[in-house]
C-alpha cells in the first residue's frame, strides 16, 4: 500500500482539509485522479460558501488606489483574507498590489492560495519576486505551496527560481507539482547542473520515490545529463541511481 506521506495528492488533500496526512491513510488506494478531483471539489465548495462577501469587498477595492490598497493589506497582515481576495480581484490590480507587499507576507499569502484561482496573478509576478518568495517557502519546508507556485509561474520566473534553490528543495518541489505537463515544463527549465544537484540530494536523503516523477518528466538529453552526474556518486549511491534511471527507460 502507498504510504500517505509519499503520495502528493494525499498530502495536498490534507492541506485543503486542514488535517494531518496520517489521518487520510485509508484513502491510499484511491486513484490520484479521483483524489485530485475531490480536493478541487472541496476547495470550490469552501470558496463558493464565502464568494458573495468576498466579491462585495472586491467591488469596493476597485475604487481604492493601488498604493493605498497595498498599505491596507500590509497593515492588517491577514494572509488568509488576502489569499481569498486574490480569487475575486481584477488580476491586473492584484498583481500591482502584490508587487508592493513584502516577500515575507507574500509567502504567507501563497500558503493560503488556491493556485488555480490565482494562476493569472502568479504568472504576472516579477521573476525576482517569485524567486525570493520561493526561497522563503523553501526555508519553511513548505513544499506543497512551492509545487503549486512553480506550476503557475512564468518560464522566466521558474528559471530564476531553479537557479536559486538547492537540489533538495528542487526535488521536494518537483514532486508536488500537480499536473504532468506543468512538471515537464518546470523540470525542463531546471539547468543541467541543478539536475545533478537534485540527483545528489535524492541519493543523500533517500528520496527515490519523490524523484521518480522528475525522472519520468525529463527529456532524453536531460536523462543523459543525470546519468553522467550519477557517475560521480559513491559506489552504492551510483548503482542505485543508475538502476532508477534504467528503470525509467524500461517504463517508457
């Protein structure tokens, strides 16, 4: 049976339900597609329950100049409310407000976001801002939020972020990028030296279950680069790495 902590959909569902992932062990046999659909249904239900009031606030916010609105949001420092508001604010207005907020607060907001509803806002953030927020999330070991963030950021922001995160953070993050197409895009933007760092972190921390999704998403050229990096590992780690890489090829 799949261990709950090793299943990204269970991890994300636990975050949505605000319960420890261990409490969802009885769902371990449910297909990932069904878990993901259920998680989205729960998130939509929670949003719909509050949307009327949020839209009224958003309507009032339209007449407040952006610098003043940013000051108000920052002053009250309510990350949960700010995250919920991002789903109903005009995306352009929301991006301009976000640019004026401290990275620490943006990281707090990111942890409360429904990334599906905020994708346009996330994609509009400057790459340097995204990378700074990503570093803060990595310091907090908030891999769920990082995975959601990397699924929505621009290509430039993903490149800048990948260059600034270490191999362990990249491995944990890639594991929690939701959709295969977005995972392929993200790992395709990770430079080859960082792919090697991911392999070394995987070997050092025994993260092979997490690294499987990255291996499956790599291009043939990137796999060759990872295989070359494996040659520099200690013997036991090298053999395990090469076996995992060959296992990917056999699964194709």
